[in-house]
């Protein structure tokens, strides 16, 4: 089953390069923020000393301010990394609250240790007090500031999550539109329609009921592909209805040259899957392997649940004439990209190309929520 399409689906977001650029910009912003804070602190020191009648130069004020604030730069970066992984909210609220509280406590301890280590350089204390006293002073000086840093980082993380969600929604909408266009393109393909309608015309002379079934299947496919209210996901039973309509048309048109089978566990029929994810794979099997082969061929669509994952497979016989060279794999890449956008690393597409006689594509779709594992009922097999 060799894929065919015109262009590759763009990878516009979530790339490692974009993540590195975003992190570098964030570090620059954090550094600039604390530099500005240090400059403001130095100005306050100069003004307070001047109000008391002392002469306090900018050199000493800047040295004190930089020494006091620069340690917050790496600590804020650490806060960003921690909060990105353990933000407040979600399913593990208690755990994440504890981790964020521990982060603030870590700031207090780190600043006390920093004051102890840097005292010879900055002379914070004429005589260095015991560490317990340093910790008490650090609590007074850094508790509120540490909470503010964690809160500020949460704002940054939530903004990034909102931006990422918007990117995913946009990419998913483009992916779904692409899938719909591909489906409609296949269904409105003049060659496909000509052959299908020619088969209907011939059947009208011999089997009116089958001709009627074929026309109904064509109408259902066109209606499904052109629906304006198409969702990103739909139950597997609806996806299979679209696929079986397509298989029925091709099986009537190609006759004994194709044998199409669908094997699906009944327990899987209500599990949501990406809309129009199976049809491009099945179409590739028919167009690029079976329809062009002189020998009879077969295609099998299967679905079963294993743990918290739904497995889908499209398997077909290879053409004895060899693989077509005019495909560039766009349909499969579009399906793979939609799996990644919808489910992250939990959505997978695997190609089985080692067998010289069989080509297979496997999809892994995570279940929408945890459910108790039960024995799967016997598979229901139907020939299209």
C-alpha cells in the first residue's frame, strides 16, 4: 500500500528548534528582568542613604544590588523548568502544590547558602552569623519574593500552554480540512466516479438492488466528506461506515480481483478515533496495490483493544508488478501528524514493510480515559 499525495503536511509547531528558541528568549527575558530589578534596587539604596545624609555612590549600590539579585536568574530558570512539569491544577493538585511549596523553600535555603558563601566578596555581615540565623533572615527577605517568582512563572507557563493549544487547534483544523479534501478528491476523482457509475450502469441491467446499494454508498461517502460540522474525532463505528462504503464500491467495481474484510472487536466500536484516518490508508491499498495488479488481491481492516490503547491496522497484498513510484507518502504523513497533534506521543503510526508480499500500517490511539480491563468479546468478521 504505497501512499500518494501532492505535498507534505507542514510541521509548524512543537518542534525541538522552536522549543530551544523559546527557552533562549525566556532566559534573556529573565536576565533582563532581574537586571532591571537590580538597577531599581540600587537607585533605592542611593536615595535612602542620601535621605539619611550619607554619601553613597552608584558603584557601591550597583555592586550590592547585582550581588543580591543575580542569583535569582538561575533560580527563576529552575522555577520555570519545575513549574512547566508540575503546574498547579490538574489531576495531581496535592503533589504539585507540595512541589511548588518545596521550590519556594529551596529558594530560601539557596539564598542563605549563597549569603554564607559570598559574604567575603560582598560583606553582607561584618561578622558572619550562624547558618540558622542566615536561614531566619532569608525567610524574612525571600519568602514573599520566592512566592512572587513562582506565581510569575506560572503566568508564563499558562500563557505558553494557551499559545500551544491555539497552535494545536489551528494545525488540527488544517489537518482535518486536508483529510476532508483528500477524501472528497478521491470520491470526486473523475476516474473513480466514471468507473463507479459505469459499474452502476452495468448492474442496472443485471442486479438493480446491488446497483441501488452502490449509488447509496457513493452518496453516503460524498455526504460524509462534505459535511461542514466534521469533528476532529468520531466513534470508530462511523469511521468504519465510511470505509466499508468505499470498500463495497471498489469490490463491486473490481469484482473477484479484490477481497475486502473488516475484523473489529465489538468493544471498540464506540471508541473515538481521528476522523477520516482509515479511509486514506484503505484507498492507498486499493489504488496502489490491488487495482493495478493482474492477480487477485486482498485488504483487511482490523481493530482491537489492548490495555488502554486502541490498535487499528490496514493490511493488503502487494502488487506482483512491484510498487508504484508516483506516491510521496503525504496521506500517511497527514494521518501520522494528526495522531501526534491529538494524542502527543501516545498516538503512533507504524509501517510494516519487511514482508515482500504484504504491506501493513498500524495505528495506535489511546483510550480517552482509564477504564477497567475486561475480556474482549469475540471479534465480529464481515466481508464488505
